C-alpha cells in the first residue's frame, strides 16, 4: 500500500511538473494583423532555464532580490501570465513603441498592483500611466505599452474581428525568445538573454562576428558604420524612412563622435557713466564630429532629392544635419558630408556590413526628444552592434555591468 501511495505521489508530482513547465497553449491569439514586428517569449522555457540555473548555481539563490521581487509581484498582480508573451509593434508607429495584451485573472488584484506601483489615472476611462508606460483595462483583458496611441490602437484592433488572426508559436519561435518581421513571408530571429547583453540573430554560430566586433571596438568612435545598398535599405525600412529609394543612395560609410565645447555668450551692460561694457559668459554645448561617405546610383537624382527636401543650402552646406557641415561631390558618384570643427578620418578600405554604436553620456544632451523610459534604457546601454555576413545577421545589445533596464 505504501509503495502504491508513493507511486501515486511521484506520478502526481510528475504531472504537476509537466503542466507547470512543459504543457503549452501554442495558439497566439493576441497578435493583430496590423503588427509588422512581434517579440515572443517562451515563458515556460524561461522558467525551466531559471530553475536549472538556480539548481546548478546554489551561490545565486540569495542574490537578485530585485528580480525575485519583480517576478513575485507579477505573479500576484491579477494578470494571467501566458505561455507565450506576445509583444507587438504596429505599422506606422515609432519603432520604439510596443504593446501587448494580457488576460486579467483578478481585477481587484490588478488595480491594487497598479496602485502599489504608483500608476495613476489622470485621463480616467480605465487608463493608467506611470512615466511612459500605459495600461488600459477592458473587461477581461488589459493592454500594456509605452505609447498611449499604440495601446489604444492595439485595443481597437483586438476588439475588431477582422483584425484578429491566430498564429502558431512554432512558426515564429525557436528558442527562449524571438523577434519576427511580419509580411507575406515571416522572418524570425532568435533572442538570447545573456548576463549583461542581448543577442538577436538567425546565425547558427554568432562567434563568426567576434573578430569584426573586437576590431571595431578598439576604435574610439561613438558611431562606426559601413553598409552596402541592401543593408542600407534594410535599416531605412526599419526606421520607416519611406523616401529612401528617392535618395538613390547605395553604400554608406560613417564615423562620428561627440565633443563638449564652451559656447561664448556676449552681452552688454552700462556702467555708472553710461559707458557700454561687454560681458562674456560661457555655456557647455555638445557638438558632433563626423565624416559620411555615400555612394549614389544616380548623383543627379540624389542632388534633386536633397534640394527638393531643402537638405542643402546655397552655400553647399547640408542643413539636414546641424553644426554647419559641408556637402562635397566627388568622382561623380560619391558624396562626402563632414563636420568642419574637427574633421574625422574614415577608413575607406574597411570591409563588411556593420554598425557599432558605443554609448556616450553626452548623447542625452544632444538628443532632447527622448521620453523618460527611452533615456533610462539609453543610460544603461554600453554598445549596440549590428552585423551581416551573407545570410547571417546579428544584433548585440551590451548593457553596462549590472545595469539591465527595469521597467517596474
């Protein structure tokens, strides 16, 4: 009898383990047809990997208290955590704006969770916000995102039967997480979460990119870029630069860095004898130094585009970029744009398709239109690398040690 009870307990334990860590609903119901990019996270696989990591690293059991607190609060937030977290980017939204649909398991718990996390509802209508994050509660679901327009649109599409389409998880993910570009044919890239970096790639072995990354990382540039026409178009499409084809630009090379300079402000006052007295004061400004080399498939049409968009003025300066750069036409099909204060030298013989961005604290003083959450994430980024070799692509986002961004 004891053996039978023991066997039943083992069987029940095994069934529990299966349903907690392995059984999955692979139908993706929360991705609207209007999504052009989707991030999927295999929640149960993430749980399995976390448990295995804890078992094999006992020294870590009492560390990461912040992460444990966040996971615990989410588990008690009144939200049903899906087997696959589905985060969507909608067409014609900024590429930094994303949203997701989550099922509500306990409405009162969810409201208490939002209150605890200091979300407020200044707009009413079950719309809650904190910094740049928005939550809309609607019947049995809540819509979460970092833009009110994205969240509102996602809610509309979700309620519109014509916009609903059920995808299968196996067609979009092969690993713990993935990002998929949606279209007539979907292209998916695996996301690997490492200790202080994120890798997004379709390559079987990302080590092939290491020599290039190591070589570029030795150079002291904020931005180092070398792209052929195919990669230039891919980046332009990602950034939603719809007019790119009109520029007739093909290959692009670019280097850039930032410099803090003193700007002199001259004012005039009058002394007791009404004599004019000049007074000088100084303020710190951030200036970019850069060198851009772009090849054109049709220089005449490229110049026509620049003039039509008023990117250049009568003095042959490219005013689309501030700080008085010059536009120089060379060798009939090459355009050079460079800053004049401290011109940089570009390696014209550099091979490969890559972008390496190495963060600089001065950047937030130069880019003033970032949201609070975007500034927070940017402050934690150490570098971003994009590379393409044949059909293999890699994006590596490296964070400053111990500075992974926290959104709650």
